[in-house]
């Protein structure tokens, strides 16, 4: 693919002296961009073919630890290299950095040059292929919610994370006035992403002091996940450039609402027609949509780890905060785990509200597609829509309430094992259990303050 148009354009920009740096990135298990900063000339002459990285990048945690227990990677096997293979069609400018472009890579085995199956991009591509085999294309959109803080991340860290003043003093849901005061971050964020080819729709204030939402137009699932990872990265970098901090923690304060990443999803033909809409059906939901949604509901517990990957993620599932607690679907009802949007119209879609802002979008979307595909294969019928305040529905099934439970549900998931393969599921079960083990080991400041004298 060395003759791709974006690569040809890059060569011209390099020879014109407009670009000097190429960020060569993979997406790690946490959905972060990891890689190297290439001198542009070296990239267009050599590294465009491939470069290398230590294989622990797909077996580490947020802190870059080297946990044991991964079959793919270990001290025993010497932590060798993976190949990073640039997908030259993903070359795009990073206009908030001078003279810099980026490219996303697929991660390949060093010897076989096959894609590493537990690489997040590979996992999503596999589900997209399974869906294509059924004749469908998934269009998805992931909303990005996050909090902005007055001080920079470096100041906050040096204060021991005590100086956490949100950028605004009040709930700014849909506020034009308050969000004007945040345009030092949000305007360059929207404009730079748009210039990078990411179809930003809008940003808005969210339902808490300092909380923002960024919306990107729905796209093919892989593009959507690429957009999400790059937009999240850009948010942190642009906030840093402006002396602010952004957090995508799902719940940074138990007294405030958490941040979500809702996933809107619909299926289409490869000719660009939605197969979710049937004007004659109840709510306008076609049979295809009903089967797909039934799969999402039935397998929501299996998918929960991929929607809530950390201990902290589960603190967001709290009644009365707009975050769901129950596995139900409802028509345009924000208390439900799944919300039907665009009822009886061509824009009909299902919004999964379970995911927090801390998702890895590739894994979260892949798990949703796997659940939906199973619903299609087994022609499942959804349970009826739930009405009213779903938080109060004692008869409705709860979202797994802890990481421990979600990890064990993932471990036992026949559906995900069939869809993703045992090696992939075992890899992420290990990641989940490692998060739990670390938390179980660490004495928190909460415990010390609570019990120091009183226990
Ligand atoms: P909300 O009421 O949740 O704020 P919005 O109208 O802002 O919903 O839309 C949320 C997201 O849904 C947007 O990113 C939009 O591009 C996406 N979207 C719209 N139509 C579809 C569709 N048919 N399939 C998937 N996503 C869609």
C-alpha cells in the first residue's frame, strides 16, 4: 500500500519542508496511542514499511507494569518484538503539533507477520469481517465525555491529586455561557480534529461542573474507534498545551456524576442502506434490528468488562446519575442500559449506555458487534421495552456491579470465546484479574483516613 494517496501527499509535504515528524502509533490494551516519533525523511524512506516495538505494549497496564500470567508475553519468553505495520491510509495531520503527522499501525507477529490476535485493532477488524460475512456493515458513534480542570496535569500530580478544581463552578449541561469560558481548549480541539479528517459534529457542556462532551459523526466501526482514540489523545494534549488537565476517569469524585462513552450502533448494507428501519414494524425496528438488539441485551453481562475495564469504572453505575444500573432497553429513556434513538425513522439506532469514558473503543465496539452477531445468528427476539424509571425496576437484571464479577463473566463467556477466540478472551481475563489483584494489594488513602484512629 506504499502508493496510497495519503502517503503520496506526505512525501510531497516532507519535500516541501512542511512536515518533519511522523508519529508511528499502535493502540494499546487501554486504547492509548503508543509508538515512536520518526524523523519524517526516515519514515518516508524506510519506516513506512514497518518498525518494531517491545511486545509488552500489549500486555501491560496503565502504569506500564509487566504482570505475569499472559500466555503471549513474559519474562520467560524474553519480551521480544512485535512488528508495527503502518496502515498508510490512516496518515493524518496532527494540526495542534507543528510539522507533525501520525499514522496508526497494525501489530504483527515478528516471525509469521500475522496480525497479533489480542491487538485491539485486530479484535475489532475480526468482528467487522464476521459481520461482513452476514452481509452487513456496522456504523457506530462513540460519545466522548470528560472533565476539564483549571490546573495542568503536572500541577495536579505534584499536589498529590488534591488540587482538583473543575474548570467551571456549576453544572454546565447545554450551557452556552459557561462553555464559552472553556473555548481555550474546546475550540482548538474541535477545529484541529476536523482538520485532521475526524468528522466532529459538536461539543457541549455536560451535566456536571467542568464536564464536556465531544460528538463525532457515526462512521464504519474501525474508523469510529480510530477517531475515538485520536480524539481522546488530542483532548489530553490540547488541554496540556493550554495549561489545563482532562480526565477520562469514569468517576473521579463519588459526589459527582461520572463520564460515559455511549455507543450508538446501526447496521447497513454495503450499498449504504440502513437495515435497522422498517416503517411497518413496532417502533420502526426491523427484524434484523430486533435480533441484533436481543443479542446486545442477552450478552450484556459478557460484554461488561469491555465497557468497564477498571475498578473505578463500576463506581459510575449509580442510580439517578444518568449512568445505567440495569440491563434493559427502552425507547428514548436515559435510565436504561440501552436506549432506542431515532424511533420510527431512518436514523433509528441503539445506544449502549453502559460504557464509561475509560473504554478502549476497539474492544467495546468489538464486544457489542459480537453480541449483536450472535443475536442475528440465533434469531433472538428482544424482551419488551422497559418503561419509566428503570433504576427502580427491581425485576430487571443488573449490570455486573464489580470488576471481579465482570471478569468472571467474561471468563465464562462462550459467546465471546466463539467470537474472539480463547487466546484473546484469556488475555483480557488476565488483564482484568491483574487490575483486581493490584487494587486488592494496595492500601488506599480512604482506608487509612477511615480507620487510622477509629478502627
Ligand atoms: P444524543 O441524544 O445521545 O446526544 P445525538 O443526536 O447527539 O444523540 O447523536 C449521538 C451520535 O449518534 C452522533 O455521534 C451521531 O453521529 C450518531 N448517529 C446518528 N445516527 C446514527 C446511526 N444511524 N447509527 C449510528 N450512530 C448514529
